[in-house]
C-alpha cells in the first residue's frame, strides 16, 4: 500500500484543503487529486468553491467542494460531520486559508481589530480545524497536518512590517510545534510549510509559479511514515524559526 495515496481499505486517501477555491489552495487540491487522492475543497464562498472544483471534476479527478469558513465553529463542525459520514476518516489536513498581508501597518500603530481578524483566520482557524478533525485523522495510519505558514512568521528574520500577518504566522508555527510534540508516536505528522513568494492574488505578480509553491505543501502532505514532524520547511528544506 502506498501511504501517500491510499487508505487502509485500499480506497483513495482523503485530503481536506481550506481556502482552496483559488491560488495556492486550489493548486494544492489539484496536485493531491492528480496524485490519486479524494480531495475535499473548502471555500468560504460556496459558488466559488463549486466553480473551482468543476474543472477538476471534468478532468476525472475526485473533488468534493464544501462551504467552509474556518472562523466559524459551526461551519468547521458541519464539514467534519460530512467527512465522518462520507468517508469515516481523514488522511490529510491542509490548513491553507489565510488573509491580511497588512503592508500598510506598523506594530506601534496597528489597528488591533485588523490584527484580531488575521489571527482568527491564520492562527485560530487551523487550531479549530485540527481540534475538529483530529478524531478522523487518528483513524488514518498515515495522518498528515500541513499548516501553510510564511517566512514572514519567522522570528529569526522578522522585520517591522505586516504586524498582523507576521504575528499570526509566528503563532501558527508555535501551534505546529505544540501539536507535533503532543502527537509524536501517533503516526500523525504535523509541519509548517512556507510556499515562498508565489504569484497569487495575495502575493502579487512578481512571485514564482503557483505550482512550485503548491508542490512545497504537497511534499509535506505526502511524507513517508518516517518523515519529519514539528518542522518548518520550504521546498522540503528546513527553515529557521
């Protein structure tokens, strides 16, 4: 059995990607589906999620669009119930949804409502998702959690800009460390991945191709059982915290 693409009963592995109607999330969903997984495509806007999934479904890929807002506990729990009923387990959780690259702010004068909004999606969103889906991930012998982070959240190189985004991603990295240590020995690997500067709506036009950034995330989603956990990576290489 290939642990990266199949479940204990030889059915396709099941992956869930948040914020997957565009950008890196959409490309991660596509690459995982192309690898043979069944992908649950989470999107705050149901119409955008269905449109994003349609082209992949037409290509014969197994993609299930689901309305999902990671800031709303009821929304998270509803999708957990759908996964429980449809599949009975989850193999891969990709916490990709992210907002507010606040280049216009400085820490000394930041609007704390904006900071709180960023934290609610970028940090507490993955935390909610992990808590809701851990029971399903524990039913997989090859559970993987990938928190899509950023070099902006690295304390070793953090500068003065983007205080809401940077602190939310630094906290996400801390959550990765905490959860990975707690789950050590369970078979669930938990890692943070920086996809790099990627040409998306958030990243702007100057970044590298979306497929390259997504591949960095997919690498962590398809690690072998003896792969790393509790790390921070880009393109499969460790980054400084």
